[in-house]
C-alpha cells in the first residue's frame, strides 16, 4: 500500500449550536423513549436467548430480527468504516428506512464526507450528521486551542460521546459494527445485549465475522468504501488523530498515535 496524504476538508463545516434538549440530564437511551424500554429481568432474558439463538445466524438474519423487534426505534451510528459500510449495504436491502447517523466532529477527512455522498447516490440513504454543541472554531477558542493535542479523551467526550448519548435518547436499539476478533474487549461482545453505557439494546451483526469476510463482501458487491483504506489507513477517524500505519503495525496503531488511547469510548 502506498501512503499518500489524506485530504482535510477544503472548508471547515459550520456546525449549528446546541438545542435546548441537548443536555445530558434525565433518562438516557431507551429509558427516554415513549413508551420506555427498560432492562427488566424479562428483557435481559429475552436478549440473552436471542443472542444465543442468533449465534449461528448470518448478519442479514440478525439485522432482520433487530428491525422486526425494534423498528422504528432501531438505528445505527457509523463512521463509514468497512464494517459499517457492509451493514449499510445490508440495511439498504432489508430496511432502507432505518435511520443511520454519523458523529460529525468537525474533524473528519474530506474522503469521509465524500463517502457519505456516495452512500446517498448508491443507496438513496442520507446518513444524518449529528453535531457537537460547539463548532470547531468555538470549541478551540473556548479551550485555548485544539483539545485533541493535549487531551484527546476530553475531545472525544465532548465531540463524540456527548453527541452519541443525545442521539441515542429515545431509541430502543442500535446496530454496532464491531467484530469479536478486533480486540480482547470486543471478543466478549454478545450478538445482542444491553448496552449499559448508552442504556439501549446493542446488536452486533458482524460479531462473528472476520476482516476477510468484510472485505470479501465489499469486493463482491462493489460496496463503496473510504479510499484512505487503499492509502495505508486501515482505520479512519478524525484527521488530527489518524495516521497511516507502517507494515507490520496493528490495524489501529494509526489512531491516537503517541497517546495511551485506542478507542474513542463508544464500545468500552
Ligand atoms: S478522534 Fe481526535 S479530533 Fe476526533 S473527537 Fe477524538 S480527540 Fe477529537
């Protein structure tokens, strides 16, 4: 793989200010839905049963079950990674009306924005941008400069996690693109389980897939993907915290390089 420079967006995207309901107080996730879905013993038993039952199912079968059980309060957050692109492809065939959103931190690569447009062209699916409270300019001005340089955890919290909590409010369930073979923490992920952090049901249709399975489907179905993957970036996040990896490095070594950080906090 060659390592050509990735492209920062030509113009910084102007982000809207937070609305009144953008606070983190009150019920979260499915507890804020009407009617709420609560993690009762009965629900947790149902999820455990379904998770076991779906262990041998295909990702499409898992998604079909999730849509039947939780739509229209079933959604998906995506950073347009290869795994997420395969799920978008599957949802376009199974339930194209499923709301899909992206955490637009203001620091995403131009290639990522372009991929959102390609998804719209290919599938007619408009992935919704969810924005932090402050624009990049406001955020950096309020903090005396870019927070990602000194405290990426705080930056991820402000520009991803808080936004995700807000987006999850009122949903029953969402799809996650994690694979069990990505890390020891992810190895324990159930197919279906209660997401304690966000207080809703998390469905992981690709839990049993390998990286090879993902790329085989992308190739076979000509699924659009981020061109940065062909330029030495196996994992793409925000441009300040992503670099190309060297031969032999772990596939997530290019994320938050130089910091003791490997996750943005969404899956741990
Ligand atoms: S990945 Fe980097 S720039 Fe993006 S939100 Fe996290 S710390 Fe900020």
